[in-house]
C-alpha cells in the first residue's frame, strides 16, 4: 500500500481527482494519510475533512522565519513518513532538507508542458496568461519528480491540450485541468503505487 501525503494551497480539484480515482479503482494500492496546506482557507482542506482525512495546516506565517518553517514542515513530513509526497497546486517552495530526505519520492503537477512556461513566477492562472500572451497553439500539463529547483526534476508524463480561439486564462486553465491534470496525476500515482515507474539516470521509464 502506497502511503501518500498530498500538499495543497487552493481549490483542491487535483486532490479531488485523486479521491475520485481511488473511488473508481483508477488508483489502487494507495492510501492518503494526510493533506497539508499552507492556506487555512483552502477548499482543498474541506475536501480532505469530508473524507475524514487528517487536514493539517502548515503556514510559513506561523513561524518567525522561513528557515523555522522549513524545519517544522520537514519534521512533520518525517513524522508522517509517507512513501510519496504529492504536490497538487501547492504554492510553497519545498525545503531543500525535505528534498534531501524524500528525494525521488516527491511529485508535482504543473499546468504547462515543461520546460515551457515554468519556474519562478509561473503558477496557477499566470501560466495560462503567459501561454495566451505568447500565442502558442498547444499547451498542456506535466507531472514530474521534483528536485531542489522549481519545476525541474525527471518528467513522468505530459499531456497536450489545444489552445482555442477566444480562450481566456480561466477557460484555458479549466480545459488543462479537465483534459490533462486530472488525468495525469492520478495515473502517475497509480503507476508508482503499482511499480510501473522506474527512474534511471534522471529519466523516467514505464509511464507513457
Ligand atoms: C492548478 O492549475 C494546478 O495545475 C496548479 O495549481 C492549480 C490549482 O489546482 N498546480 P487545485 O484546483 O488546487 O488542484
């Protein structure tokens, strides 16, 4: 059984996609042991509570400085001792000490085709604003292992989504979620839970 902690900051639609996939059997051999958010008002925490999953608030605002938060966040994650950490719309930089302890066992969903439109400042709606500004015709989402850099690490899977005439950032975000994120993330979790993913020399195999 793959024990996972899901980290969230906002609406939690990716968390919901994971919960729904567990209900439907698209994800097997997996248990969500906790959901952690930096945002007390995150709807994602309500989604966890509705399923009696421990909903934990870990906000940098509750600590004297970022280093103190990083230590506390990492210590809490070590106590939970998940097999996999899933970043699902989580807007806090993962502490380097957490990457060191859980390296290769932290995955993230990003709403673009990495290496395009990613890195510092590219999150949520901002990604789709930049996609529309640049006029690209194809965007999508990427699920990847993380490393100490923002939106880097071995890519597990990607899914393309067409940009349509008249798209607004909101319309495009919704389409990327529906057609890519909510499919990619559950499948990656199921592949990891069932041993179908192998990472060698920084490249991922077995998850197409
Ligand atoms: C989504 O666009 C996701 O790609 C990004 O955060 C946004 C919010 O996701 N990482 P959610 O609805 O909170 O899952």
